[in-house]
C-alpha cells in the first residue's frame, strides 16, 4: 500500500514538474518572438538612424572620409615664359589642386627678361635689390584658410626664385600649411631658393622642394608628386 502511495506521489510530482517547465518556457518564447518582431519592425523605420549611428561609430568610415573632406591643395606659380606654368599644370592634373597664378601688375616682356642686356629690366632689378619689390595684380587667394598644402613654383633667376614669387610669399600667412617649392631652370639646381622664400614667409612648414628642367616630362612630375605621398 505504501509502495502504491509512493508511486502515485512520484507520478504526480513528475506531472507537476513538467507542467512548471512548460509554463516557464512560454513567457520566454513569447518574449523572444516579441523581441524579434520588434527588431524586424525597427529595422525599417529606424534604419536611417541606425546607419547614422553606424557611421558615427564605425572607425573605418571616418578615415575614409578624411582625404576628401580634409584640407585642400593649392598650386601657386609664377612663370615668366610658360615653363614653370607647364609644371604647375602637371601638378594640378596629378593632385586635383586649385591653381593660383602670380601676375606682376607690369608683366615682364621678352626684352625685360633679356638677362644678357645689362640695361634690361631684370638686369637692373638684379643689380639693385630695392627694385625687386614687384607689385602684383593680386596677392590674396580666395579661401586661403582652406588649403593645408601649398605648392609654390617659380623660375630660377640668377640662382634664386624669380622675385615676383617673393612678393606673393611676403604677403601671405603660411601658418599650419605645408609648403612645397618647385622650380624650373636651364641648369641651376634648387639651391637655397626654397629656404630664402621660407625666410621671407616666416611661417609654414617648408619642404625641400624640387627643381625641374625648363621642359620636363609630365610623367617625371607625376612621379615626384606621387613620391610625396599626399
Ligand atoms: C632673368 C633670368 C635669369 C635666369 N637665371 C638662371 C640661372 O641663374 N640659372 C639657370 O639655370 N637658369 C636661369 N634662367 C633660365 C630660367 O630659369 C628657365 O628658362 C626657366 O625655365 C624659365 O621659366 P618660366 O618659363 O616659367 O619663366 C634665367 C632666366 C631669366 C629670364
């Protein structure tokens, strides 16, 4: 009799326990199905804010945007007879930079540039440094503050940067800008032309720069630009 009673009790206990288990599972299941519905509903209307949140928090997205959203590049050039301007155009093609041409109010004619004539304009300016303060049509670049890299190009005159370049450099603030000089010449090297311009500017992080032949291949210029890793 005792055994029968114990048997009935065990059966009741097992039934009670299995009932409890199924009762516990139900809310969990319903919760999980509710939450998955909530997620799938949420995916539609809130997807744009989710994307924004993902863009805000995804570390890869910020660096990818930096080059296009970051500082811009400007090519400033003085060219009396077109050689340095051609290099400037190659740099613009290679970088997508903007271009600013330094233009003397009184442009140099070919007679002015005749350095073999001791009475020519350049010869007189070379002899008398006080005459080298050449007036320019403009020294102000629109949105100057947006540029953080500035190429500055010029022909070599008697071993240094053609002086209209100095007029531009002295008139501008290169603080927080990387400045990259480039020049053309018949035979002379860059020499101290870049260093002298840096001194005249008094501001900016001036790199050593590059000299090109008067007529240079575009591929050579592009190779140099690529080597800068901008
Ligand atoms: C007044 C003057 C001075 C020059 N002095 C030098 C010089 O010292 N060394 C040199 O190699 N070339 C010299 N040149 C040659 C120019 O640097 C070269 O032709 C340059 O490519 C001209 O550039 P541009 O066409 O942009 O003006 C001089 C040219 C001129 C007009």
